[in-house]
C-alpha cells in the first residue's frame, strides 16, 4: 500500500476497465465513468492509443477477467437487491465506480479501503467532477489496526439488516486466515445476505505454458510490493462456504466465465485458466441466475 494513493494494482485494474470501454466490441461491462476516474492524462492516452494496452495475450486475459468479474458482481448485486438487500459493501473498492452510477435509490453503499487510498480517490473524484451521492459512505479501514466489523460499525453499517458484499482483486494478496475471517463475518449476517469474490487456484493446476505466464505475473506484482499469498482449490472452497452457512454457493472456473461472457466473440478476449469467481448466498432461495458452461463446484 502506498501512503499517497491507491496500490499500483488498483490503478492498473481501473485502466483495464477504461480500455475495455474503448477497445472491445461488444462490451462485457459498461462503465461510463471508467475513463474519467483515471484523470485527464491517462484517459486521453487510453482514448488515443488503446492498442498500447493490448499488446500481449497476458494483458488481454487480465482485462477480460477484470471486466467479467465486475459484470458478475453487479449482476449478483441486482439479484440481491431484488430479494430485498439494501446495503452493499465494496471491499477493497479502489477506483470502483459503482457507487457513482448506482441505479438503486434505496441501496446504501459502503466503500471499504485503506485511508490513504480513499483520500486519493476522493481527490480524483473532485477533479473529475464526479459527485459523491448521499447513498455512499466511505468506510476507511486500516486492517493493520482494526477489524472490518469495527470499521463498518463506525461508518453506520447495520449488522441487523441483510447486506451484499463484493470483494474483487483482493483475496490473493491477503493471508488465508484474514480471507476466511471475512467469509465468516458475512456468514453471520441475516439472510438474504451474500458475498461475491474472485480468487486464484493453485498454480499446480496449470499447464506448463500457463505456469510461465503465472510466474511472470507473480514476479511483477511482488516487485511492486504486492505479492500473491493465498490460493484456494475450488471444490473444497465451495464446501467450506456451504459449511459456514452460505446455502447457495457457485464457483465458476475459467471455462465457465468464458462460456458466460466471451462466447462467440470475433476477437480474442478471454480469461486465463487461473481465474475463478464465486458467489455465496444466505437463505438458499435458489434466486441465482443459472450459469452457462462448466462449473468448478456448486453446493447448496
């Protein structure tokens, strides 16, 4: 974590979302604020030279995963709102823009992130002329000094009401105990609460070529002080979530993600084999939309 702004990874993720708005047709994920949140210099670079950000299968695969997981999360959120959820918590929000284009008037959004990141983001929002809606609360949490539960309580989060959580691009960077502790916190909330997140499977599940790409990415993030530390096997993870009280758990592997979001495209936009998405719901009402393509695991 840098003291004066978001992590390098968070800014790179935001850039992937912006490039997708300019370069890819059809879009998997529409974000009308993706370019503005980058600032005038970077957004101008993306608009003028989008191909500069599409020079390798590795960057293309990462962009595909970034937009697929955002689409997956916001689709799952819409289902949760339809079931009556009125609190949405974005963990590790980075430069996510959902709160500023929130289509649900009754949905309270909590953005949870490191205080330095939120300070930088709020300055960026002001510079871009993006208004902070009354439905948004910034929950600055330094996990080195306090818990998620404490930070959310200070921000006005109501543990007595259902909530939906999204946690994208984060679990791989945290100790497994912290990840599982967050799962358990959400599992203690009343139904129909839920959680959507992404995770990485162990690199041993990859073939030789995929492992080389993995090693390249792993070395790159480690070199900027953001090493990968936690991986999950999909089937045991789904079983663990079910054991915590998530009664409808779905885990998508890369094949399922590609089948759902990238089938029949004329370009080469696809996610790589390390990518996994998961969603768990309290209550087991069967309200999840059916998933097309292979599924790593399903419990509930």
